[in-house]
C-alpha cells in the first residue's frame, strides 16, 4: 500500500476518530478538491461565472486574484495563497507555533496509527473537518496527495465556522482577522510555505473605503488588534506586512493562554475577536512570567496551572477586558473540567516528549531548543529608511524595516534582519554574526568569514526571498 485511509464520513467527528486505522487505499484525489471549488460556491450561496460571483459579473472587473477579492461578499469563501495575506495583529505566541511545528515534524502521530496533525489542521481550516486519506509522501503544498472527510461543496455551518476569516480592504488587499497562528504554522512547516493554498471565509468587504476609513471601520468592528507584545498601543503602520515568525513579535502571555485552553477556559461558539489576547491582558496582572523559567517544562507547567486556576476561579460576571466578562470569554466552571491534575487536559499537557503522545508544552520546548538564538541588539531600526547603512560596531537589528540603500557590516559588527524589506546590496566581511529571517532582499548578498554564526534558514527562521546573486564564503556551519 502507498497510503492510508479513514472510513468515509460518519455521523459524528468522534466516530470518525475512533474508526481510524493505518494502511488502506487512498480515497479520491484533490483533483476533486480543486475542481470542486466551483461546486462548493454553489452550496455556499455564491454562484460562479467564469470563476467569479455572478452578481459581480456585470460590475467591477472580477478577473484575477485581486478582482475576485474585490467582488467577494461576506460569507463567500476565497481560495488564497499565504503570501497574499496581511496580518491584523503585531504579535503571536511563538510557543504555540513551536508546538505545531514540533508536532508537524514528528512521526509520533503516525506511530499511533493516526495521520499527522497538519493534515487535520489543513482540512479543518479549509472547511472540510479533518483528513480522510493521506498518501505516502503527502504534503500540504499538494492537496492532491490527501483528502478530507467533507468534500468541497458539502460544507456545513459547523465546518464553515471552523474556517479562518479575512476582510477585503482597499485595492483588494486581504486582511487576516483570525488564524494568524494556524496559517503561520502552515507557512513555516517545510511542506507548506508562502505559496500554499487555503480557503478563508470572508467576513466583510471594505474595499470601497479610503485607507483611513478602512482602518477606522476595522477598529470599530474589532477586526484589528493594536497592542504589542507588552500590551502597549501601536498604530496600523506598525502592523506586519506578511505572515511568518520573522514578521511578528513574541507575546508570551498569548502562548500561556493557548496552553490553558480546555483547562481554564473553552472558546465559546460566539467567541470574541482576539479572545486569547483579552485573557492575556487580564493575566498579565496575575501571572508575572518574568519570574518563571520558561525553559523548564515543570516550571512552565506551573505557570499554566496558576493561570488556568485564576481563569476558572474568577467570578463569571467579572469584566476581563474590553467590556467582556469571564463567562463571555469561556471561563470553565471547574478547573481542568473537575479532573485531577494527572487527568484531563492538564494531564495531557504534562506528558513529556518521550511519551508516545507528548503534551503540547513538550513539543513546544523541544522545537524551541532547536531554534538558533538571536544575537542581542545594540541598535534597532524600524519603519522606513533611505540611504546607506554601515554597521560599524555592536549588532544592528532591522525589525520589519523597509530599507532602500546598501548595507555594509564591517568586521567585528553584527546584523539581524527579521521581516525586513531591503533594496540594495548587503555585504558583511568578518562580522561577528549575521541572521536574516523572513527578509526580502532585492540585490546581491555577500557574507564572508562570519566569526560566530550565520543564520539564513533552519527551525524558527522564516524563509527569505533573495532576488540577486548570493556569495557565502568561509562562514561557520
């Protein structure tokens, strides 16, 4: 056999889960997945004419990706690639991403007779519940290599509710309003990437608004989160321009809230936008993560317990943040659903990486241990800069910087560029360290005889886009 199969859709998700088994012939192909997009629109109330909604056929030009977005209405499903999406929040919880990447890269799901979680996550995000068949060598970038339990065109209100959401902005730009963690995990996993396709549910089309009116409406409807990883206010100009770990800052409180899921809170069906950030805002005053060694799994687990007990222990009518009460944000009546610490979701979270089924925290810390450290910045540049940049001492960090001009790193100095856009040559000879992650460079790159560390790829380092010749000589491996 070259693949494995699950039973065809059964009455409930749980019955599908219990019916899994390794082996068996692969069911269907994603030719049906791709071809079924048109059929799917029929079931979703959006009739396609030549690949665009019929209602828009006589109106705006709906051709091409931008045209299709311009004609999309609330409730429509858009097939997009990850590099088309603009974030609406400045930070994510890196440890949540590390958990996903650690699990996606592990063989333990398959060893337990299951499919790797990344295929379930893709199917759920695409409105198709979970994976049904996965061929040998299947990849997220090739939907023809796996199928989902709910075919395209047969989505239900329940499966659509699990999809991530997008708002169409001026010029047809797509602003992701839910799913930053999930889609960043897809982008960072080796078989995903920025060109990976996924469908998103449109929650609003604001393309006819001016940029100022657009952002005001986004704020009024709570479709944007304008606070940084330290809960300080930011402007819309400070939002990342694209997905990827390198484009975001790390909000440790956001990760903490993720690990308390189903222990201290459960996301309600009508969950508030940015629900986990609201809980994280409240927890900052109750759990000082600066006093915890988050490299120690037992200590990290203690922080999760303290946080989740605070969440479930607070009165349900307590206002947590943004006028929302604890009950509105999904507070659980009993910590860990009334189970002992060794059981329930807390017990699962506690499982070490050596277990057949490690906990989320174990996967996260295991993956984080493989991420190359970032040199400490002595100078940080943000925003837009024009002109040459000479790094003569210390470590200069380009934090989502848009820079036009040559960059020269002299011997003994260092450069870190994350989520940056550089137009011009970059040259480093004898630098202490150079790290480029998630950076778009238009121009030649020359790095010679780096003394300590050169990082251009690897775990946790978002792939770069290098448009020009590359010279790497005498650098440490």
